[in-house]
C-alpha cells in the first residue's frame, strides 16, 4: 500500500475502533498506568508523552489520543487558509531504516476548520497544542501576518502554541529561522497572545540542521520574545548513514527525513540547547524516539516532555505505554 494510503487506513481504523463503546477502557489509555504527571509552562500534563505535529493535522481523531494514552497532542501545522499540500506521492517509508521521508507541504483544512474541530472536543486528560505556519502562496515578507492570523483564530482553542519555521517542505520557510525574520514573527505571535485576557505558553520548533551559532541565535530570539520553550527537532534534510539503497533514496527526492536515523542528531541538538539556555526555556524533545530508552536519554539531555511520530508508526500504539513506564522508572531511581 502507498505510505499515505496506509496512514489514512491506520487513522480511520483507530477512529472506528475507538468509537466502539468500552474499547477505550480495555486499551487502558486513560488508566493509572498512563499517569506520570509533569508540570511545566504553567500546564499540567498527565504524562510527558505527546503526539508530534503533522500526524493529526486537522484534529480528526480529537479525544481519541487521550484514549491511546498520550498526555498531549499537537495539531497542525495549520495555515490561515486551507491548502492541498504537494502533489502525491509525498510520503515514503524507508523500512530498513525505520525512517520516513515526507514532503507533505502543510496539507490542512485551515485555521477556521481546526478551531471548530477542537471546540467539539472534551479534552479531559489531554493538553492540546496548536502548531502554526504560513500558506505556501504567502510571501516571506508577509509571513508574520499569517502566523498572527493563526494565533488570532485559534488562541481560545490551544493550551499552547508552536511557531513552525522549520519544515523543509514549504519553499523558503526555513529562512524564517534567521534572526531578524524570526524576531518579527515571534513578536507578532506574542503580540496577539498578550493582547488576550489569558496568555498561553508559546514555543518555537526548530530544524536539526542548524549550526550551533544559528541554534543559539534562535534561542536568544525566543527568550527575547518571552517564549516559553523550544521544540527540537523537526525533520532533517540530510541523508546520512542510511541502510536503504542510495538509488532508492535519491529516487524519492526532496523531503524531510525522520525516524531512527534522526535519534542522535535530535538528541545532540537538544543537549546543546540545554547547555546554552539552562532553565530559561522548556525543551520538548522529538526526533527518532522509538523506545523507553531513547525517551529517557532525551530526558537526560534536557527534555521536559517528548513527542512521537515515526517511532509510533513503526512500533505501534504500545510505544506510549513503554515510554511512560520507562520515564516513571527513571524518576524512581
Ligand atoms: C509525514 C510527516 C508530516 C509532518 N508534518 C509536520 C507538520 O505539519 N508540522 C511540524 O511541525 N512537523 C511535522 N512533522 C515533523 C514531526 O512532527 C517530527 O518533528 C519529526 O518527524 C521528527 O520526529 P520522529 O523522528 O519521531 O518522526 C512531520 C513528520 C512527518 C513524518
């Protein structure tokens, strides 16, 4: 099956299964086994395991993520207006590497539709993050306005917000990680946030391909704009150390690589950031987390919370339980 079709198949199966009365209870996703509370950024997470952005861009599964045991879910990346994303095929599995290459390009139903979907959720035991971006046809100069519009339309719905300037699949987007452009976007987002009666935690999501200097500049910009944290990392544009045949990799073409080949890279970016920012920012670790062990290693590198994407695809829904268990065990030791 084509990788994107397989994604939709799994998705629809989970949706159908978890609408069967009683099944959620049998799976135990809301049970005490999944309790490992973490407090950060003024929020209380039932456990530190989140679903990373891009898996459920339009909040189609909603509260089911709590039934599956997640402590938090990040919807999006959402753009102000709906857009179809890049032509298919745009999602590829590298099975030998337990990796994925994608060039989805922010296919999503737009900010208004997402707000409506989140409004319909119960949100018991589930922190909801909203990851925001710009439309493909918005120029880089106009980008701050797109981020501002997303914030305005979704501020009431999200428990926290993420500025995504690190996806490789929207032309030019990653240039927005440069100091001056970044500051303009972060200030625009914070401006909306602080104009509301309750301000929400804000985070910046970065690429793993930044140099140490670029990482430090991004962290400085986040601190200056009074952001609460950084999510490290998005997918990489590198193709290093893959087992998959080089011809197949080059035939796949452009896109972001995620999964096991990203584990060390994402961990060292997070460790570097932790060394630089100390306790000034909350760090969320994502990238190649595929076991209790890799999650706990990310915690030791400085992550307060972790997110799963490719690992969840390859290891299946049991990975959430495994990570929660390992996290709790590490806490006790
Ligand atoms: C198919 C696919 C779509 C993604 N879409 C988004 C997205 O819309 N926004 C975003 O911030 N990250 C997106 N990501 C990146 C993930 O959230 C995550 O940062 C990255 O995959 C690394 O984690 P992993 O190695 O556990 O997959 C996407 C990843 C994949 C594989």
